[in-house]
C-alpha cells in the first residue's frame, strides 16, 4: 500500500511535469503583426485590387462599384502567398501553381477553394477595420459559402 | 561418539584457519612493502602505461578483450560471422548511415560556431559562411551533401532489410526502432531546411507546417480538430512554430530541434538499434537456429526455438 502511494506520487509528479512541458510550447504573447488593423476610408481605394497592405498584413483590398472586400493572401492549397499578375488578371501561387481570378476564386492548379476573405467593418469615424483572425470561406466540397455573410464584405 | 568426532573435526578446521591467517598476514605484509616501495619511486607506476596503450599479443583472447573492454566498441559483438559482413548481403547501408550521422554531427557543430538563429542574422551568416569563412563553403556543402546522402542511405538500408526479410522474428522490435529512426532522420532534414532562412526553406516550412493543420484531432483543419476547439492559435502547428506564422520563434525552434533535441533522441534510439542488432542474431543472415540435438542436451529448461521463416 505504502509503495503504491509513493509510486503514485512519483508518477503524478512526472505527469504534471509532462503537462507543464507540453504547455510550455504554447506562448501567450506573440510578436506578430496585429490581426486587427485600420486601412482608412473606402474612398481611399479606387476600383480593382489594392496591394498596399500585402507586405504588412497579408491582404488585398478589392474595391468593386457597389462593395469592398478583403482577400486574405493565403493559398488554400498549402498556405503560400500568391502573386497578383496584373497582365494576366489573376493571382498565381508560386509554390504549386494554383491560379485565382481577380476575385480570388480558384480556376487552376491544386487549390481546393477560393481564397478566404477577412472580416471588414466600419468604425464610428467611417474608417475600415479589417480582422484577419476572422475569415470567411467558400468551400464547395463542404457546401459552405460565407462570402455573402455580413462582415465578409462592406456595401459602399 | 558423534560429539567426539565433531570436536576433532572442529579442531582440525581451527588449525587450518589459523595457518591460513598466518599466511595471509605474510602476504599482506609483503604487498604493503611493495606498495611502499612503489610510492617511493613514482616513475615506476602503471600510470603512463595506462594512458599510452601498449600493443598486446594478437591472441584471439586479446582481440576479443579489445572489443569487450572498450566503451566505444562494447555494443559491437566481439566476433562476427564471416558471411554476415558480406556487402552482397548488407550493402553496408546501416554503417554508412551511422558514418554520415557522425559527419553531420561534426560539420554541424562547426557550422554552429558561425550561425545565429535569429531573423536578422541567420541568412547573413549563411552568406558569410559561403563567401568569407575559411573552409566555410566546404563545411556547409559537406553538411548539405551528407544530409542528402543520409536520407538516401536510410531508405536503401530499409529496402535491404525488407528484401532480406530482416524485419521478421526475432527482429520485429528492431524494425520498429528503425522506422522511428527513419522518421527522426526526415525530421532532422526538415528542421534543417528552415535554418538558412532563405526563400526556399521559408516556403518549404510554410507548406510543411500547413500540412500539420490537417492533423486529426490536433490540427485546426483536421478531422475533429474544430470540434475539440482547435484554432490557428492553439493547435499542433502553433506549437511547432511558436506562433501562427513562420517567424523568429519558428526559426529558433527549428534550430533547437535540429541541433539538440532530435540528435539526442536519435542517438538514444541508435544505441538501442545497434544493441538489438547484436542481440537478435547479428547484422545479416537468418535468425539464430538451434539444432534438435542441441535442444535435447538441455533438460528441464526449454529454450525458445528460433527458426528462419519457411523452416518447420
């Protein structure tokens, strides 16, 4: 009995240590670009694709006559950053060749679905706030299309 | 009668013991004298002989002892069957893999003298190694090519083991250790990929860790992942990268896994692997066979009979 208690304590101690060890690998504070950021007024964007926030926040801002939306620049195949090829009017991923049209909808290569869109909102002063931690996806295989949900685009 | 006899016997024993003790006293005295003399003349000690080894006679016993009494060789069998070491059977791939591991450890440690695992300096250090450090280019290329060769050698070793049926009884456990070692080799290769912090490595690790998103249960996009509350900020990919993107934390983690943790784990499994090779009947050839006649000689205790496959 006493032996079992002692071994139980030793195993318990080691088990708790293992949990601490595992938790240790998940940091609390991250030194990464903020996922919520301000991109200015809708009037700052002319029709078409805007690359201003690609390097800093990994997004393209797409302005259409009646709405504005934000494409999160991550290939839906394996996560590389595609490139905007204005001469060919398409996004092209350099890793495995997935191609997307000017709205980020896949049409060639291994990508399984269109590129995700980041949440876009207007704050009290009329500025646009983008949140890349809240993504809207259109996955035909899963039968999910969130591109028309409120937040996936902003009517202007 | 019986008592009397016992008394006599006891007396005889006592005398003998007395004599023995007296003899021992003499011996100890002489030994003590010798030791005292040797202390007066320290140059006559065995110290130098113990450091600078002397050549022993080439007797079978000495040759066996040189393996058995050496810490580096003691995992190795003292004697190997002449047929077992034929390259025709072994291809020598396990040994070559181990040799490449030693080369990689050596060149890797040397590279560590110039490499800083930080976003600002990593790629600069690679350029520095390539262009200015004396023999830096040679060392880096040795590390790179040995790494490529090790992957090839591991696969060929596995292929040979498969072809000769060496995964079968009693070597199943060692096959499993071998599979683990192969996975560790691939992980070493993968973590080393990111360290130059160039475009190739960066995107390779981006792609590789994105696959980890699809891990069942532990990945945010894997089966049951979302049900268990996995997000890009708490799944297995996050633990690998130390963040949600391939950045400074990912570089440092890859560095530590590559240079310390995985080599350490692999070394432990390698020791196990070599030990089991010896215990399971040598590097090649069929599993140890016992003849029927040998079994009959040992009565009372039945040894496990190991037969090569196909023999009844």
